[in-house]
């Protein structure tokens, strides 16, 4: 199964979910994208200090991860789509898909502790997802 994790900018939540999922799952794979990466698009997320720090703590180096914008082709090639965060301003083509929503607030502009809580919420949800799809 191929999982597509989507958040607003593909800098924090979806990137965390992708690397955690790919580390913990032995039979499935994931990629991550953002709805509106804006100035992050096609850029390394290595300047997102709190994201880098909180993921370093659990052994994941995200410095070389690149923010990508969602495309219809990415959606079409995925078996499961998980949107992390807000339910507004989605591309119209997503309306026709069975999407799972994870209500996890955007940690952008918050402190390291908030990022750690976000990471831990994502980790718990990823573990539950892997159990469901085994």
C-alpha cells in the first residue's frame, strides 16, 4: 500500500508522518506533500529548526527533505490519502477520494515543546494506521 500524507506546506506534519511511517512499516511506503508550500516548494526544510530538533530527538534527520506540492498524479498513484490538519481550500479533485483526516494543529510559529507534542500525536496515529493496514 502506498500512503500519501498531506499537510499545508509539507514542512512539518506530513514530513514527520512520512519518515515515521516508512521507518515503522515493513510492507508499505509513504510519501508526503503540501497543499500550498508557497516559498518552501522544492526547498529543503533544513531551516525549520524546531522540526529538525524534535525529529533529531527520536533519530530522524529531516535536513535533506524537500517540500513538494500535491499533484493529481500523486493522488491517483496512492492507495490511502491522509490529510493532517485543516479541511479548507482543498483542490477540487480531492473531493472524489476517500480521505482520512487527522485533526492535528499546524505547529508553524510555535515553540519546540509544541512541535514535540505534534510529533508524538503523529507517531501515535501512524502506529495505529500501520496496525489497521497490516
